[in-house]
C-alpha cells in the first residue's frame, strides 16, 4: 500500500471526528447522554490503524506477505477500521436518526 492508500483511513477518521463534534453540540442542546464519545473513540481507532499502516510503508513484498499471516497485523489493518466504522454508524444512528423520522 502506498502513501495515497492511507488517505482513505485519514479521511474516515476526520469524518468521525467531525461527526463527534457535531453530535456533541446536538447532544448539549437536546440533553442526550454523551454517546458522542464513541465517535471520538472510533476516530482514535481509525488513526491508530492508519499509523500502523504508515509504519509498514517501507516493507518489502516478502515482509508484507509474512505480515498478512500475523494475527496482530490482521487486527490492526482490518479489525480496527471495521470496529471504528461500526461504532461510528451505531453512534451516528443514535444521535441523528430523528432526521429520518421527521415528517410534515
């Protein structure tokens, strides 16, 4: 994976961070529990995964092949982003689902 491949993870982390900030403001107005903290956690997990990928940018193809068999690498590269996006979707749905329920 090249440097341009890291942009997706960074973009998702920034989007989760922005959603967290917006949800915090919405939660303070509607007095809902601070579930938005989950979005900050999800952004942190995504940044951690991206940082782990940055460390491995200079690996050779043989090292990358060996890394694909390592359970810790699989958790870092696949598990953390999947968990981050899942947390983001659940928390965002909790805060913002009222937009879909509004009718005339």
